[in-house]
C-alpha cells in the first residue's frame, strides 16, 4: 500500500529501527494534529518537515516523532500547527536531548496554559487567574504578555512562547521563576527554561519546516544511490 511505501521511505531516511516504528510515527502524528489529513500529500508533509528539521538541528527525525507522539494532541488542541509544534519541541530539546521527557513536558505546559490539570501537577490556576497573573508578572518588561487574544480565544502555545521569549531577558530572576511555576508547574521547569533560552531555534525550525517541501524524496533518492541501499537490493 502507499502508506507502507511511505513508511519504508521514512524508515530509510530517518533511521527508525523498523518500518513498524516509522509507520506508527506517521499515524500518531497524523491523528494528533487537526491540520494534517490522512492523505499522501500530508504524510509527505510530516516526513519533509521531520527530515529537513532533523538535518538542520540537534533533534533527529526520530526525536521529533517521539516528542510529538507524546505532545502532538495537546499542542494541536492548543491551536498550534504541526510546523509550530516541531519548532517548540526542537527548541526545548536542544539543550536537554531527551525526546520522551521533553515531549511530556510540552504536553503539560500546553495543557496548563489552557487551565487544564495535568497528571503530574494538579495545582493549575483557573484560567482567569492564570491570565491575570501572567500579565501582572510580565508587565515589568514593558507590555504584558496575554495568553488570550480575546476573552474567548486562546493564543497558540507557539505565539505565547514567542511573545514571552522576546521579553525573557528583561524579566528579573524572581519574575522568571514565577512565570516558570505558573506555566510549567513544579516538574517541568528545566524544559521551560530551555525553551526560553533557545526560542530563536523554534523560529528558525519553523522557517525551515515551512520551506521543507520535497525534502524526504530528495533524501530518499540519495539513500537509494548509497552503498547500503545497493547491498539491500542485492
């Protein structure tokens, strides 16, 4: 089938241990994101982004697949596109290099920013209080960061983090600690801090993602000419 063929290509270019692993990654990411349809074009989009970002940043395609397997659904529900989610993951993972841990942390942060309790941390504030508190703490760096675009609509996690990252260095240590506790809880602070320190990477990865069309098939064409591929054919 076409999906099996695509999974084989994904395995070859992304160094998954098995075709089943590559296939599961494709299916999990597709099902996790409302902006990805079950079509060949969108399966190629998943592969193009993971491959091109994996080639240009410290997270591999397999890291990206693992991170989004854990966080994709929560990020999609929090109004993030697949490409924005890859950017968030790659930035957070760049100084931690533990895809499973980072994926779980991002899921928790995305949920907390929508006023939802997480399995690890049941101390999230009601959304109106969380919104007001974040505005109050970030106001010391100039214009306050609002997690909502209006009283009924959340900004995407990516947009919130992007706005906050521009102000991060201007916030006092106490303000930064307060924001980390509000947005990440007691267990995910180091991942949140990594995200803030490396948000330029998220912006760069998003740009690479949006210009990645055709990357997977180009990489597969190179792989097909390799010695490894020729040996497998024999």
